[in-house]
C-alpha cells in the first residue's frame, strides 16, 4: 500500500499515477531549492575562496625573491648559531635552504 500526505491527512493512493505526480512535484521543488541554494550561498563562497587563493598566489610570486633573501639570512644565522654551540646539525638548515631555493627557482622560472 502506498500513502500520500495531504493537507487533510494521510490518504491511501489507489491510483499510482497520483503518487508519481506528487513525487515529480516534490522533486521539482527540491531541485528548485537546491538550485537557489547553490546560486546564492555556495557560488559566492567558492568565488571568494578562488579569488583569495589567486591573490595569495600572485602575492607569493611577487614577493618570492624577498622571501628567499630573508630565508638565506635566516639560514646563515642558523649556521652561525650551530657552529657556536658546536652542534653537528649544520647540514639540516643548509639542506632546507637548498630545497627552498630550488623550489623558488622552479616557481620563478615558470612565471
């Protein structure tokens, strides 16, 4: 048995086409609501996120030489401090700096 909820209460559906018509109306309404939700909520949100990420990427590429310059100075400071403390971990800051420099060269070479 199939039932349909109406304003007057539950009705037993004897004609399956009535149930199908009600289902189609409900599906149409649900599609309308989802479409408006996507149009007014999700699209502006994702547009904002996309614009923010694009702006951040442009800022990073524009300031990458300065960032690498400061990281070179930081690496030199780390090497000096490691040599004063007689620590044997000088290779780690040099390795990290080399990786960052290679990545920066690849990014700036592609622009």
